[in-house]
C-alpha cells in the first residue's frame, strides 16, 4: 500500500495507483478508505469501469457489514 501512496504523491493525476490502493483497502475491510480511492479514480477518469464496479461493491459490502453490526 505504501508503494501506491508513493506513486500517488509522485503523480497525483494518474488514476491506477488510487485504484490499486483502493483494492487493497477493500480487501482489508477498510471500506471508507476504499470508497475514497475509488471515487478519486472516477473523478480523474469517469470511464474507468472497474473502479465504478468496485465502488458499487464496496458500498454494498459496507452496508452489509453495518447491518450485521446491529
């Protein structure tokens, strides 16, 4: 994850490191961080379909986790 963060600091307008970092955050269960990264990808490149799908899945999984917590 640190490598992607470094890449973002070097090239903040390149969407791929945001996407890859978002995937790592998602897999670790850091849904809020994943949402932030996927939204940034789509801000930089609205046609990035995998980011759009990942964003939707993250929202669904976050909602499911919240439902199970109550």
